C-alpha cells in the first residue's frame, strides 16, 4: 500500500519507507556482543552475537591492490565455512580470494532484505523520524521515495520498483555506504539478499536469480555467474544553493526559487563512504588536501 503526499518544498510524489514490523524482525542493540529481536506483539528473544565493527576492522585483511573487474584464474582455496551448503553459487568463477571474506555473524538472509516495501506520508513519518535523521532519497521520473537509515541499518537491502525501474536500495552500516543500483543486468531483473559475509568490512550481497555474490561498495559481481559484471549506480540528489545567482535548489535538483527557478540540475553519482572502506576498494584515488 502506498500513501501519496506532496512534501513542502519538493515537487512530485514523496513516499517514506515504513518498517515492516509484522513481516520482518526489528532489532535493537542490547550490548556489543548481541541483539534482541522484537517481534510483532512486543515479544523479544535473543539473537546470536554478531561481529562488531572494531573486531571486523582488526581481522579484515589489508588489500594490496584494487579488486579485479573480471574473472581470472585463482589458486584453489577452501570455501568459507558453510557457504557450500547454503548457496548454489558457481564458486569456481570468482575474481577475489576466499581469504578476503569474513563472516559477519548472521547466516544467509539472517539480515532480511525488504521485498515488498510499504510507505507512509511525511506527516506520519514526522512522528518517528528526527529532523536531522539521515535518509536516502531516490527519484525516478516523477516518483520520489525516501529510505530512512534507521530502517536500512537493520535490513541493508530494499528491493523496489520506482517509476517502473527495478532498483536495489542498499546500505552497509559498517561502511556508511548507501547506494541505489539499477537491478537489471543483461536484461535480467535481479533481486538481492544478504550473504551474511563481508569483504573489507563491506556487505557482500547476492542475487536470488543466479546467487552470484556482489560487492556493495563497488556494485561489482565478485563470485558466481555474473563475476566481473557491474551493477549500474543510480544517481542520488542533494540540497544546494548556488553562489552565482542565489537560486535555491531542493533535494531533487530543482530550482524552486530565485533567478533559475524551474530549472533542473543533471544528477551525477555520489556515494558516502567511511575512509577505510573507500581506500580498500579504490587505493588509486587522489585525495583533496586544503
């Protein structure tokens, strides 16, 4: 069900993702070593401990080069524990070493992706969203949707269709990377789940059609049938005011006031990372220094 509203200062439809308490598990931290699952009706039950960011960072191998973009012959290695029983992935086709993969704690789909997202109005969301709370905003044609980090943190992937385009809205809490991908590869509509594993502390997700494994930070398939194939980044928008004309631009890149009112900025890809995550995958990047 979608509740359609117009948000003040934003042209077009704005929808906010609603946490699905009845069909998924909402988790609240209880300590650095475990979480408690809150189910519909308010009952709670302890879940297995998960790896902490500090522990994962210490155990993560330091990469010596950028990830390969195509599948190349690699030496035979032992599979990560349990994956052969859980996945139908073609593990003979890969571009990374299995030694780079760590368990994140939960099993396959232990962090449940959202497949049928429900949305509420901005007025409703004001009751549970703080004014400065981070969210991911995505627009396709005239359809705009908002995905709060407080929901993405516990689900990491939202499989959605926006403006007729299948997309995967992804978030890695350890790396602070929120990225929206076009979910169509070689004409195939993919939907994604969590593998329960990490590489350089970053989410490894898998597509349910071929069970290829994909690196969330880069959008690259690193294991399985699609190894070497990239997912297309879908540009996000931000709020700006230009210094040349003083025109005011909203989060959709539309000038809503000033000399350029009515004009539209062309979006470009922007992704937020923690430094350690970006440096792991793109060590060749040049860094700005004031």
